[in-house]
């Protein structure tokens, strides 16, 4: 069970002094969050994520500035059975028909997540939490499970396959037009070979994946900022705002302005 929200500081404040019965995830969008867990001080900057463990003393020693914006998620996790083995990324240790039953310790802090798969998954999760569509709300827990699995995989550099590396590259460059030449330069492989491997392993084309990440970032900017639509288009590498609007409508079925209005009405 979990829940989350996008928060913004209207005035300077200190992190609350408390001991909670649930775990907390903090992801900073802008500014810096200062929080102390027991005797350890943490600074969470833009694009960074921190997990706070339940049952420990949390408080603030430094003031958090006005205008700081962050995602806040509280969640519960059951302790794994004592016979549950630790996760290993080595697939050879797992039989072809054997279910994956293991435990993993989440990293305490993650950095460099701006415009990452984790950031996109987290922003989608927040939208699901506050949607008026009950079917979307029902899926919120599974959406957060994706966030946690991405966070756990991040420590292993999980982009070990070619298609996973391409996914990471396309996510990191979703604010640029798709470029086959740039991909060839980045991976020293022919576009034809990369396209075949990516389609086989990911079940979609590289262009489709890039567009999905681009439109996901567009949805994030439309719902979490007050940037004008033409500036969002420019941020995502669209020279023509009208072309951006057409692409967005083809992807979501709504114009950017209608999507922004609809998202606000869901809160």
C-alpha cells in the first residue's frame, strides 16, 4: 500500500521531527531538501532520490527554501521470509521455469535521475495516485512497484544489454529530435543492426520508444510546471509548437492545453 504527491514549499520550513510507521521516498524536482535520519544528515538535490526507513527518527537541522518542489511517497514493505535469497543479476543462476523469488535492499540514495526512467515512472505514479479514474488509482501500487524495481536495478547498472543501453540513451536524449546518425556515433554500430536488436528485445522500434519518453516528459512538464506550451515544445527540441501539439495529440488523444486542464481537474 502506498500514496504520493507533488509538493511545493510556499514558505521556508524545516523537515518535520517525527518517527513514522511507514517508509518514505523523497525525490527533489527543484531546490534542496535537508533531512536527518537518526544521526546522519542528508542533502537531496535536484534529480536525487532518498529513502527514509520506518521506525527511525527523522528531523531537519537546516531550513528548506521557499519554492523547493519534490515528490513525496509513503509506502509499506513486508519483511522477506528468512529463506528468501538475495537478488543476483546473473540469469544463469535461475532456471528457465523458476519464478524469481528473492530479496533486494534498496539503495539509500540515488543521484543523476533527472529525465531518467525512474523520474518518468515516478511522475506517472503520482498522476495515477490522484486520478479520478478509479482504474488508474487501482494500478498505483503496481506503478510504484516499477519505481522500486528501477531503483533497485539502478545500483547494478542494469543497462547491460544493447537494447537497455539504447533505452537509457534515448531517455537521456528525449529532449532532442530522434537521430539515427547520433545513435550510430554513440554506439559505433550500424543503425540497421541496432534497430533489429531493439525491436526483438523491446517489442517496439527505437523511434516509438523515443517518442514515448518524449511525450512522457511533455506530460510531466504540462502537469508539474506552468511553462507555456511553446516553451515546453522548445524544451523538448521541437522547432514548431504546432507540430509538437499535433504529435502530442496523436499520442494522448488530447491537445497539450486540454491535457493540462484535464490533469488539474483530477487533483
